[in-house]
C-alpha cells in the first residue's frame, strides 16, 4: 500500500482552537500518534505557520456560527474531537463573551456532532480546575464540590452541565486541567510573564500574592494526558489533569533565580491581588492514572528552563 493510501486510512482528529497555545501542542501530539489533523480557527485568527506546514488542514469556523461548525464537522467526519476553543483568561474583562463562547459555543459544537452520520469514538472537552474555586480539602479530587469564584470558572462549570445533555449521544470525557505552561503561552498568563522578566534581565517585577500555591504542569504533559484519555475513551467521565504537586510563586521565583543567575525584586501591586484569589489549588491525579496509567512528568524547573532558554533566544534574535 502506498504512503498516500496509508494517510487516507489514518484516523481523523478535529481540534477546535488549534491555533491556540494548547492546540499547537495537541496537534503535534496526535499527529505523532498517526492522526490526520483538522483544526478550526476563527476568520482572521493568526495560526502558527509551522502548523500548516506540518500537514494540518485549517477550517474557518467560529463556535458561535452553527452553520460553519456543521460544515467543518461534515467535511472532516472526525474519529476523535478535542474541544479547546474558549475564552481562557481568568481576568478577561469581557464577561458576556466568556459565557457565550464557553457555554453556547460548546453547546453548538455538541449539537452539530450529535447530528452527524459518523459518530466520533471520543470527544474530549477541556474544562478547568478553576471550577473548584477556594476548595480547602487538601489535594482536590473529582468528588470535591465545585465552588467557582470567578466568571471564567462559572462558565466552564456551566459548560460541563450543558454537555451532560449529550452524554447518551456522544462519547464525552471532560478534562479538568490544573495550571500548565510552556513555550508559546501568552505573557498575559503569570508564569510566562515572570519568565519574560528574567529573560530580559529586568531587576524588578510587579506581582500579586506570591504565597498562593498552584499545581503546575508542562503543556507537553497535559496534551499527552489528553491523547491517552482519547485512546482510553472513558465515556461520561470527568478527570483531573494535573501533577499532584503544588508550588508557590515564591518557589517558582527561586527556581528562575537559579536558572537566570540573579534574584529579581518583587513589588506587590494591589491591581494583581484578586479579591476572590484561589489560595491553594493542587489536584489529585489518581483517577487519571487509573485510566491511562503512570507517566513520566516534566519537573516544573525543567519547564521553566525550557521557557527561559527559548525566551532568551527569541529576544536575542529580535
């Protein structure tokens, strides 16, 4: 059989939001598993040219345009779907858009998928561990009651409830990722912002509360978990995706000081101290491991070094 025939017989994956931070890594991970990749992007949305060169077929489709979504899904007839498209920043000021995209947009996608002749064997929806809010039960497993403390978290929890309407029709699995980072994440997010300051050699940085504790993962570990969940297809399950280890921002700053070779002065800026700050957010990955098995995890200091080295390269060639 020729290579082109092999490719035509390969399983088909549809990734919404393929041009986003996670989407780029998800596409590469599934391509490595032998999938042909299609990805949706909003009209005019910038997408890394490397994705296109790597054989990803881009489809213009906004979550709020059911006709465009239906055309995209009908075109692909996907075997698996990874739904990543969302308004993803907790501090996003457009509250209405956060709810409409994350809830109504997801509903549109599921409705379109359920109407197709070819039912995917797995549909992974990316939710968020932010739905747990200020949970104080120590390490958080999936049984901890949600206590969303911001609009982004509420929108993601609402998305989960909306998705339940299609549990009987679609093989859904909901992933609740805790914080994760890596090369290419916007400096609107905290760790890339801190790394960028060190890479530039800045002497000071303005931050909020540095004592908050977070469960940080490497984006490559997260998409690896997503790929394994897709392969296992645990229908109707909700699964934390996390490292199981918490790090304070003070500890992150100490790691970056070792990597960069100097200490930065931290100035607490009241603008960055959120009234509803989630103080401690560390997850249990026991359920994930029970489904996909144990996996090697990238140490957070290794992730920070990767980000720092790439930031230095970019700044030196700018």
